[in-house]
């Protein structure tokens, strides 16, 4: 029987720490086979992602990213996600796209922060007052319950409204906020770097989420050069997303700057309190598959 899982049904049964644990467990299975197809029309993007993990199943997810949608009161990102049984290829579930995307994106960053950020982190800065920023407040709060949050957005009025809605602080001075942060998470639609590496103090964890195209970046070369760099998957980030693709092609960094991805196990860790860690959240289809399977198991659990 094919399950149809709504946003409300999933939200009622999911927890952030268990979700992060499920992503970690998924990386102990055989490595995923992944295929992505991108189509572009100006700023608009269609992304067709598929993944197969032996023993877990198959997933196909189609995402449409239309940055102009908010002007008409529509969400920027939309799409559909289908999960298939590993043993038969039969359709197992149709999962609400926004549910899956929310928990996959923030859960990916949460797992990285649990491994790479200092556990005593007290100040978390979020750049970007959108849907992802809201889910990051929830996710990071689960692992860092005593932390205070500050949000920044290019439009100060949006940052102020976001802060009021989520009960956190806001700023229009990103540099000052970053200089005093323990964790900085960027979730914007920026195409040019706005986060300066010179602002990062020793011990900071930088989480880069927004860039998903070859022409998009959020952080400058200095940030990458000062940090120990980690990614969720080398296969879906290094040659595909501008955050790393552009500095690799220019020679600002080399492939050996990237220390580990989730498949490298214990190598994905912080080695000292003073080092700057940088995580690129690429959000590949294998992560959607791991999270989709966890969603299905969670909503069907007694």
C-alpha cells in the first residue's frame, strides 16, 4: 500500500536529534548511487534528483526554484518526492515536498554542527530570514538549547519580522554579529560572496547552505582558506556548486582542502577549540532518501 504523507502528519512525529541520527546511520550503508539533472531558464531552475541505496530504497525528487515567486505570494521552492521499495521498486510513499526538504536541509546542517561546532556554542547567527532560516532555528535549538540566535537579512524589515515571529534577536550589521558568533549559518539566494572570512574568529563553525548552482556563492575565498572544510558529499558539491567549484577552478583552494564528507566517518570532526570549521550543505538526493525513509518509518511507528 502506498502511503501519502502530509506536512502536518510528518511534523507531528519527527524530532531533530533522531533525524540527524538517521542521516548518520544512512551513511553506514553502502554508498549511494546518485544522479542529478539541472535545467535552467535565467534565474529559474529545475532540479531532478534521484538516489539508490542498496538495502534502503530508491527516491526521485523534483525541485523547482523560482526566485521571483514571492512577488506573487508563492514559495520560491516547490516540487514532488516519491520513495520506492528497495526489493521490488514498488512505490512506497509520496511525501510532501516541503516536509522532506525542510527536515533534510536543516537535519543535514544539524548533523554537521553536532560533529564540527563546539558543543558549548552560545551564539548562533543566521544569515537569511526565509523558510530555511526558520527550520535552522528549530534544528539548532535541539542540539544547542542554551544558545541565543541573531538573524540578519539584506532587507532589515524582513529580519525584524523574522525575529519577532521566532522570538530571537536581529541585526543589520552582519560583520559585528559574525565576529561575535560561535556558529554562523548562511541560507540565502546570493550569487556573490557576502560573508567575509576575515570576520570569523577562532573556533567558529560556518554552515553554508544557500548556494546550489555553479554560479552561486555565499562566502569569500578567505573564509575557505582559513577553515578546515567539510562537505556532506564530495560527489554532489565539489564539481557542481559554485561555493567550491569556483575557488577550485581559480586555484584559491585545492581538492585537498576538503578534509571529509559523511562517508568518511570519524574524519568528520573538530580537532581543536580554536580551529574554524566550514561545512557545505549540498543536500544531495541520497540525503533526501535517508530522510524520506526515516519519515515513513516514523509516521508508521506505533
